[in-house]
């Protein structure tokens, strides 16, 4: 194989030389036998290939083998017409086919030519044309599919490059096969013409130049012509068959032989039907023995296939059971048990229909809407919400878990609706008193018959699925800062990087780590401030992270940068009644701030803390009584610590700093919290 390229080049040149220079009969016999061997080799390679590109040299090989056959035809024609003898191989083939009758032998040879030219060659040529056309037409679609897989991350750049090269090679291959099939067609036509020349010229030369009688010339030259034609056309027939197999092979993971066996003999029912039909043919006037024999053969095949399928299924079942047992025994299978889902919604068996689309449940669709709503409101991607039934719960009970721990639960009533008074409902309705789980509002479970009446009176009426999804939404908002981990932060930052690569490259990881950014984002989410405008947040962090590394101080800077959005969120009408902090109280808080290696914290004595909370509670009650949302406004440096101070008693209290409020907002103070 070291000098294979040289050998091939010399062989091609030798083929050309054979056309001009006569070769000895012994060498000619060897070359004719080699021609048949090459044809068999090509046919077998075509059968055992799994895909056409494994035999990509086939178009070039068709040209070489066609030229080789034609050069041998010229050499044999020279010997037939010159000496009346073309070697033992041709004479043996001619004698075998003719069998003592020149006319019958010639007719058989003509039939072989017709089969070769009209059936196999014509069919292969047509398939090559269609395959080339469809392959070229399909190229743009395949290229787009590769680009789509690459953009979605399903494949790498290297895999995409390999697939593009494969598509290009397929197009080149089928295009070359379309042209090379013309060689096979021309070879068949040339074989017919050479045969006619050999017979006619042989009769003339034999009778006129060699003095042979017509009765002697016809058998002699017919034998040589038929033998020569068979020696050239049988390899051509084999190569044409190989060509047809290559261009008609569909994509498969196996070779042609295995595919034939698997696809023809895989359904025992078909074998039984064929066996029955052949048995019916056997009891008709048709010959009995052939049909009964074939019927028995197909019935046996059907029985054997069915037994094999049953045995295979039983073995697969045993193997699956053994594999499951072995899988359970493996120590590494304990690892999945350690996985904790970020969000879980567990429910009793009675709530299953709400989560089953086949039973008309729409809870799955609502989960999609919840994730979209949270993304729009808070700017974070909610992890996948795990739904599972829990037989330990009551049938109408559900439970919400965050990181494996229960944080809330609720109950529903089947065939009922939840009616809530938004504050302006006129009248009362009959129902079962309850508490709406998301906001803790008083509500009633009412029947479907009372739904229309409740809506007319001004009550807000929701179905159980809406109640559960609303409850779940509020829980996710409340604990959103716990659901935002480093990986989620990285995903959000990667999304920003697509359009703001300079910003991200400057900030991460040179100035801040994902963990430090996570703390700031968590502080914002904890107070229900949206992080959707992540570009502004990162810009602010990049500006101020060199001044301080304190996550709480950086959070205050970010809140000031998001002031317009915060103002719009809590003061949509640009008017607000708020509670202020006394300057002495603010000074006392600033003096109580302690610094540590882990950050700053507020250290204030419990008695002072209690006085502050008592004064604040009075103002909050006053605001609630007039229908206003309680809002406290403090100095920027005090805001975070005052929020921390009130968090245990009043977790939902809104505390804003002066710098966060838009200048256009009209603020009216209803009081000042003092010590």
C-alpha cells in the first residue's frame, strides 16, 4: 500500500496501452478473469456499505472499469477477427452458454444485453439523476437545520463543520454518480455494437478470407462472439447492479444484507398469511408440490419468528428487571435522592384532575404563565416548578415547598368557587367562610349556581386552579431572592453580554464575582424591586464597586439608579402620603451602625427599638385607615438599616430613600417617627 498511488497510475496507463498493443492470450485470459473479480469486489462493497459516502470513489471507479472493459473488448475483437481464437476464457463461456446450439446461445446473449441495457442501466441512470437533483435541492434546508442546531447549542462548531462537509460531499457524490452512470449506459451500447461487428465481420472473414463454409463459420464465430460478450457484459451487469444498489440505498445503520433479513422477515403474521395463501393455491389446479412446499416453508418461518420474538421479549423483560435491581443496588443511585427541587407544589389525590390535561386540568398551562409573569415583573427566570401528588396530604390540600421545605399550604373545595370582597362589594352571599391563602383576605366558598350573583354584587370570584396559581405566584415573589443562585445570575449576565459585552467583560470577574452580584440582586428581590433592567444594575455596580465592596451599600446605589422604576411601582399617581423619620432618630441609627469583616449591621438596644416600632405602628394604622399604602421615607444611608429594623414586625413595609423618589412626585408627610 506504500506505493499504491504509483500502482494505480501505472495500471490506468496500462489500460490505455492495451487498446493499442496486443497482449498474449495467456495475459488476456488473466485480465478477463481480473475484470470479473473487480466487478464482484465492487458489487460486494456496494452491498455491505452502510452509506454511499463510504464508497465515494465509485464514480471514478466506474470510468476506470468501463475503460478497462472496452480495452479488453478491443483486444478480444482483434484476436477473434484475426485468428478466430480469443483464449480459453472466452471459448469456455461461449461453449457453456451456447450448449451446442448457436441460435439458442445467441438469443440468450441478446436477452442478457436487453436486461443489462433496458432494466438495470436505465434504472440506475434515472435514480442517479433524481438523487442528484433532490440532494442539491435539499442542501439549503439541511444547511439551515445545521445552523439552527448550532445556534440552539445542540451541536458544537466542530460538529457543525463536519455535517456541512458531509452534505457537500453527498451533493458532489450524487452529482458525480449522475455523470458516471452515463459511462455504464455507453458501455452497454458499445457492447451491443461490438457484438454485432464481431458476428458480421466474423462471418465475412471466416467465409471469404479463411475459406470456411457458412455452417462452419456461424457456430465458430457465434461461440467466440457470445463468449466475448458474456465475459464483458457479466462484469458490466455486476457493476451496474452495484451502481443501482449504491444510489438506491437509504440511510441505515446496517448493511444491505442485514437490512433485507430484518425488514423482510420480522413480522410472523405476514409469514402465516403468505403460507395460507400458498396452501390455497396448492389445492387449486395449480401444481400441488411447489405450492405446498413453499406454504410449509413460510408457515415454519412464521412459527420460528414468533417463537424468537416471544423469547426475545421474555429475555428483555428479565434483563430489564435485573438491570433495575442492579441499578437500585448501585451506591451512586443515592445521589439523585440528594437533589432538592427549588420549587415544589405537592397536592392530595383529589387535586390531581386540576394538573392532568387529559381530565381538563390547566394547572400546567398556568405554571408557564406564572414563569412569564415573574420574568416580566421581577426580571428573573423562575426554575422549573415540580408538581407531584402526595398521599400523605388530604385530598383537597396542597403544599408549596421552597428548596425542600414547606413555606405555605392551602385547601380547596371541589365544585366550588372562591369569592372575595375587594372592598366595594354591595351585599352578602351564602357560602363557607375561609381565608384566601395568598393575601390572607376573608373569603367564601360558593357553589357554581351563586357565581353569577356574586359577580353582580361586586365580589371577585376565582376557580380553584386560579387560587392555587395566585398563591404560588405570591410565594415565588416572596422567596425569589432565595431562588436566585450563582448559576441563575450567570445565565442572566450571559444574556446581557450578547448586547453589552464591554460592560460584562469590565465587571465580571475583574471587579466583582458572581457571588457578590448575587447578593446585590438578592437584596433587590427581597424588597420586590425588579432586576429586569440588569444593564443599569451592572453599570451602577461597575461605577461604585471600586468605592465599596459592601453589598448593602452597593444595593443602595443600584436602588438610586432604578429610582424612576421604583417610584412608578409605589407611587404611580406621583402623589403619596408617607411617614418621615426624625433627624435625631436618623442620627441615632447612623451612630448604631457597626462594621465587621462580613459587612455592616445595626446595633441598637431593644428598648429604643420598641419605642421606634410603637411610634411607627401608630402612623401605619393611620395610613391604612384612610386607604393609603404605608410608605416610610428616610435618608439614603439610613434606609437599609431602618428596613432591617422593622423587618421582623412589619415585613411588607415599604421603606424608600429620598434619592430613589422621582423629583416630580408630590409627597405629603402625615407624621414623623421619633425616639
